[in-house]
């Protein structure tokens, strides 16, 4: 199988990640739930993983790194923990349902006003419209760092400046960028950064989290045991326990730390450069295939994640993905990609699209096989 669905999850992981998880399975107890060596080892793993994640993503406050099961839980924690009844929130049409659905619940149940900023003529975020939308009445701006459909990267520093000029907080969904391109939370002006471990960070599924800048108060999404301050009737105010109810996924965090250290050693800049070569190679050649309809900005000013979305005239996205999988052994993803507003903005809400997404273990030869398959399928459609 040629796996070109890395934007959904990484299939191949470095051996050090596999080894770390395997070792942790027989070595780690429960963090903050005892003083035996296994329990202390679990606590040390959580601490060193926080430090590694903070360093990679540009935070000087490891204690503000909160672990969750994935970016979805992190975004739910941030959104429900920051937004109050009758607040105003500005977001964008590029968002994943992990942002859209929590906001829809708040609009329905708490009279929260939601405004969705659209795309400009180049099919990237309309920054001028964002400037108009973010007013002093706006409490929170929620923005994806890159579209999970087109891979177009957003100028987050500009978004942060717009949000902060109006006195709003900025929550960023970095599920598609963390590990794919350099992310520096503090330099970019991000107040809350949400990430997942199982995509470009190359960690295990069931890992992710958020990082909050100092001074930002987030109400807990979950209430429960923390192993400390057990007499308190409510979640402790101290971080990270404030947002971490329940036993941590120590085995997953061991793998995530190994993955982050692997990326740090290799260099995210080097990873980004390699993946961009793959993306641009595929995108340029695919655009030349008769019947291929690409989506996104093409040469976006602020770069791309390694993603290309397209359709082939005469086929539904599901049909194309099925042929790629059944005949050629190529795994791509068809459908709406949990991004309905982005598909509506691109005019593909009825058809969806096929997304090809590459990773640092994808080879140029695999990219070329996928291109040859597309060309062959296109030729068959033309003959038909």
C-alpha cells in the first residue's frame, strides 16, 4: 500500500517511538498516584514530555502544557473553557468540526454570537474581512493554522495582531501544522495552541494537548481525580492538574516524547522542506492531467502543509478514491474531511474531494506512482 493519508494520521513511525511505547508498557505505573518506582517513572515521563513539547512548539512554560487524547479534546477544552454565555466569537470557514461543532453548541445553548470569516478571491483567508469582524466585543478568535483540506497556511502572526488589537484571545488549531512546519507559539502571539500527537508529530494515537500562555484562565472540561489536592471539592487551580482530570496516558506520552525528540533532532525545517518538495512535485504534475480540478491557493504566500486536494471530472470523489485503493493500492481520503464550511466555500459541498497528504516517510517514487495512476484513470475517463 502507498499511504497518502498522513493528514489523517501517520502510519509509519520512527522505531524510537515504537520502542518507547513498548518499554513504557511494562515500566510505567500511574503518574501522581504513588511513590513506587513505576509511578515515579510515569510522573517523570509526563514532565519530560511537557518540556519536549513546549520546546518544540515555542513555549517557555512547560507547566502550561496540558495533555489530552487528541486535538479535538484540546479544542473542546479551550473553547468551552474560555467562552461564556452571550460572548462573541470570530472564527473562519477553514475550520474543522472540532471547532465548528463546539461553537455551534455554544450558539444554540448559551446565546454565543459566532461569525465565520470567509475566503478571498485567491481562496485563502480574507484578512481584511477578519479585521472588520474582530471588534472590541469579541472575546475569542479561533483559527486553524492551516486548512486540513487545501493545506494553505494562515498568517497566524497577522491574525494574532488583529485579535489582540481588539482585546480578544487567539486559540489556534495546529493539528495540521505541528511537526509539518515550524511553530513558535510565543513568537507568533498565540494565546492557546491546540495540537495532536498522531499526525505530523509522529506520536501514538490517543495523544495531544494544548498550551496556554501564562495568565489565561481556562475552566476545566473534565472534573475528577488528579492524585494531588484530593480534599479540594473542585478541580485544583494549579496547572497542569487544573485541566488534567483522570489518569494520564503514560504509554502514549512516552511515545510522544520520543517522537518529539526525533523531530527536534532531525529539524522541523528540514522535514518541511522535504515534504514541500513532495507536495509541489505532485501538485504541479497533477494540474497538468486532463480533467483534474485542484483546490486551494496553489502558491500560498505563507506556505503549505503537504496536502493536495482535487477532483477528477466525470467521477465522484469516492469513486476516484476507491479506484486508487482497489486497483493501485493507493490510500487517499475522499469526502468532506470534517470541514463542511471550507467545502461550501470551494463549491464542493455536494461532491467532496480527494485529499492526498504526504509525510516525511513518503518517497518521491510513491508520489510518481500516484501521479501515473491519476493520469491513467483520467485517460480512461476521456475515452469513456
